[in-house]
C-alpha cells in the first residue's frame, strides 16, 4: 500500500531544443516528437524526464512514482489534504493521479521494478592499514575515459511551502517513510523496503516547484568527471564536487537552462527496512553539504515562483 520508487518527472519548458541539448550533454538519450521530448538513461527502455515545449517558462508538471495497491492509496489521499484527479489531457488514464495539499501533481503507477544495475569495477581506496590496490594505478590517462552516462534517476527534490505538511502527506497517504530532515527547511523521504536514502525530497519555498533531478553514476570519479564536463559545456552555475551529510552521497550539481539543477551522485545510504531505520533531525549547517565548495547564491531559489510573480 505504498510508493516503491521513483519513475520520472515531466516539465513544461519554453524551448524544447534547449532542454534536449542540456540533457543530452548530461548523458541522457533523447527521442523527440513535435513539442514533446522523452529522455532516458542508456540501457533503460523508459524515460526518466519528459519535456513539454512551448510554454512561457519552466514549470513542474508532475512527478511519476512506482507504487502498489492504488485503491488503498486513493482512499487515504483525501484524509490527508490531497485530491484524486482525472488524468491531464494527453496523458494516460492508467494508474492514479493525485494532487498533494499544495497543488503538486503526482502520477502513481503500478510498474515493474527495474532490473538490477550491473556492477562496474569496484571503487577501491588505499588507506592506512587498508591497502586494497597494489602494483597498479587507480587512474587511466585522461583520454581513456569516455563521456559519463547516468545509470538511472535516483530521486527528485521539489519545493514546498510547508515541508512538514508535504512529509505528512507522502508518509501517511502514500506510505513513504521520512528518512531524515533538517528542521522544517528540508526533508528526505524513502520507500519502506529496499530503498535508497531518499526517493522524493522537499525544500522550503513560498510555492511548489522543481529543484533538481539526481542521476546515479558508477563512482565518485564519474561524479566529478561528469560534473566538470557538463559545467564546462553550460557555462552557468554549478556546485560540487562535494559530499552530503544527509544521505552521504558524493554530488555535483549543474544548473539547467531555466535555473533548476541536475545532479550526478554516487554512494547513497541504503534503507533495506524502514522499520529498522531512525530518522535524524540535522542542524541547518548539515542540511546541504558535509564538505564542498561554497553554495551558489541561487541554489535554493525557486525560479518558478519568481517568474509567476513577475
């Protein structure tokens, strides 16, 4: 009776070509038909991001989540401030369409679990008293490495005007678990079985909006290599290389054409059984990073609200 994982997100954007170029540079594979672009990870048949072109500005359309027992979820949704909705025009009526208490649209789908990712070479670190790599170099010459290709969409962070209320809705109505939070400013929610530390997260803002989509890569080297390459192509904002306290993952964020963000990550905490996990309320100083470069001034700015108010 709960959400099982992340599937995809859909964005309204002004210029679909600009979006396809950005996500293609990030390592996703695109299929474009008219004003709709579907972007997927190499090796996956389904899309991770859908772009709807021709809009005045970027706006989150909806987030799609893998779930089970949709009838039970539908019964709980109104009790916790949400609404069961008809499918938007042009979208499939299958699954369950839900609006959360702040008007964010979610599509819950009974979708089979993705096949397990194939393991790459182990990321080995020589440390005092723990020598794993002998008589060989960890790094190949720079030219030996190809472009970084994300393996899968791991999580999405959205803005919320009331983070505790958003957490209450997804935990009580959708059956997720609160993994960790930092006061009422940011919260991270997981599935209750076999889940990475967070699947859906919320950051405080005056209104709903899309902050970032986070894509898993093989190891910290790929986080750094992919992040630097994409940041160089974009020439806009980026934040990284660094490591989060909450979730423990290595990260590099690159700003997309509309002010939101794309994250490469590796080494996320894993919650196999939420019943055995205890959420932590972290101090604000740990809400963003354990270490890394200075945070960009607009990293937590919700451009969807700014543009709507202009």
